[in-house]
């Protein structure tokens, strides 16, 4: 057994309102630069929908993730090393910019400087890549809230796997289901992007499991873009290098949550430490049946309260602070103790470490609309299999089509609502409710405190990366290499401010300017410097 520690995230989809605050703050912190105009390290998708880039979940088309060969061994879906070498200069399995979207701004200068005329001046769309006039045809969230109707929704690759649900969505669109799915890099235990990289530029940090791209080693082969089944690695067309979500490592190294978590309006994100057996990852990812991948990944995680695990972790050099963080981890409780959080597309065999609590809220609202008690246990449990969000669809997202774990998670969420209503109404608790989902009353109450009313320090249990060295790391966070031009791996190029004078970037502000807030190390509370003073 080889114990390692991993920072992981859980998102409660019941709470996501699709406001895109996480996306915008991540964009401002990490990709507000020339060359990555089309890039969103964090994006929020409406499900069902095509996603970003379009139909990224169709691995028959994009060849992402892992598969088992005829001998039952893991191999990249994009092919053998020799096959990938043949395609290294002309990779046929890459999304185009149009699959993401052609980024644009508007010619606001024409509005401001147009002379007096009989007609109203127009702000024409301008390409952020070429600077020329362009036609807006698609966007990163173009099909938000089921935009585009059945024509767009019907192209969801997940719906195509469940034909009867797909037909229902097309025929009864005015009564279809919808929920929001925020996505970042999964920082997988078995990352296909790292395995696909010919230059070895992508690596997984041993201290916290964060997957990063070494900008000095990257040669821009873009095999990683194909290899990542979640399509969360992007090509910077200005520097010729790959970039991806960094899990805001300058922040988490000093115990501060990621920008997307800090600014989340719904408070739906949880960050914590998971201990796992690194020697068991390959075997867990190689199980024959896709439907066994979820339980096999659960088997990789180790109980941080087990004295034998603690002793082995100490021998492996994991600090007491990290072990304590793993014992208090909200992520471990949601994934292992309560088993209400599920992985996104485990069938890709990358062992993802961003998990999701499936949405239950629509069933409660529907029951209320029909005149029934939406939180009565008898109504809730019976309605789960008739959810407006079909259980089969959720299973295709989170458990490779296996309905059982999804139904069990939803039943536990329903039990929590039904059990805790007694506290709100001043009634006695019905102990038969937790028993029906194999939990105790105290566990239900603990789950409720975590999912419904958890405080900041309960949602984010993040050990610092270097203890007494944290202040130095905090100072370094203001000068992250991806925060502007000229950093490691970056070449000097014209910034956005040269193209569009209304855009404000770090390059126009001296390092350390106290009048400006750097979102990489913002504490989430101070408002000084958020808005310009002039």
C-alpha cells in the first residue's frame, strides 16, 4: 500500500442556480489574456445540452480517456504510442475553435465616437482572435436554460445513450427537465492527459494531487487535448502551449479555497483531502465492466480514522496537518460516509476527483404543484423513479449507466428532507426514515448540517502547503506565471489592452499595486480595489 493525499472537490447540484459567477471570476483570475480568449477553465453547462466544447462527451468522436484492449489492459482511447506519433503533426481528433466558440467582443468605439447621423450607430461583433468583423454563431453557454429548443437539446450525447428519454425530451419539450452542471478539470488519479503528453509536460503533484502543465516543457503537440475526455485542457494560440485549470494552487497552498469556490453564490462547493492507495489505482481503473468503476474507485480511498492508515500515512511522509484535514474532510464524508456524491463519467477510467451530489429539488417542486406534500417520505420515495430528471440520465452522467447508486443517493437526500422537516415543524423525529436508507438519525442530521447550512470552515478544510512558509507563498501568489505575460513559459506578446482599450489586465498595473485586488489571493471579504477609483 502506497498512501498519497489528494485535494478533491464535491459540488451539490441542488444548489447551483446557473449564475456563472464561478466562471467569470475564474476567467478574470486565470484566462484574461491574449491567446486564451475562448478558454473557460470553469464553465457551467445546462443539462441536457451539448456542453463546452460541443458534444465533448462523445468519445467515439474525440477519443478521450482510457479503454481496455483485447488483453484487458488499459490503453489510451486515442490509440497506441505509435499511432499517436503518426498523428503528432496532424491530429484528427481535436476540437476546432468553433467547437468551443469563436470569441468576440463588440466595436464599442463606434458607439462612442460616431458622428451625428439619422440612424443609431451599431456596435458590430469583432473577433477576439483576428480583430476583424465576425458573425456570432455559438457561445460557451449558448444552450443555457435549454436555449435553442429540442434541436439543440437532442444533440446531447448522453441523451443518445438513453433512446426512450431522448424521444421524450423531443416530444414533450415544454415539460422537459433541466439542471446546471459546473465543470472544472477533474485532477484525476489516472489522468489520460499526462499519459498522452509526448514531452512529459503534464504532471500530477505528489503533495496534493493537482495536475499541472509545465510551461517550459510544453511543446504544443496538443495530444493532451485529445487525451482529456472532459476537454479541460486548452491550447494557447499565442504562446503555442497547453493550459488548464490549476485548482488555484497559489491559493490552496496557503489554505485559501479556489476562486470558483470562494465566489460561488450558491455555496455548493466543498474542498477537502482524500487519502488513497496509489498502488490500487491501476487495478481499480482496469475493471472489466464500466458499471463497476464507481465502486472500484470507492475502494481506492482510505479511511483516515483507521490507525493503520494513519501510521502508514506518517511513514509515507504525509504531515499531521494533512492527516487531520483528511479526518475532517467534508469531501470524504459526502463521498464515502454518506455516499451521496458521485463521479462524473467514471467510464472514462481516469478516476476523476471532482464529484457531484445529484439534484433532487425538481421532484419536491413538482409534488407541491400537484397538491401533495413535497417533503413527505411516502411521496418523496415514490416519486424518485418518476423524476422529471430521469434517474437513467443521471446514471449515464455519474455511474456509467448503473441506476442503483444514483437511486440510493437520491433516496438518502429525500430521507434527509423528510427527516429534518420534523425539526422545522417541532415534531418528533421519525426514526424509521434513516433506517430505510441505512443511516442513523445522527448521520442524517450531520449530513443536513453539511449540505444545507455548513459554514465556511466546514465547507473548505484545506491544509497549507508549507506551514511556516505560507506567508512567502502568499506573496508569490500575486505573481503567478499565468497572471500576465513574461512569466515562466510565456512569451512576450501584445495584450488585450492593446486591442480593446476598455479591457483591463494585470499588464497595465504595476505588480503590488495596492489599489487593485488580485483574485488569486483575495480573501473573499475585502472589497478594497475591486472597483476603479476613477
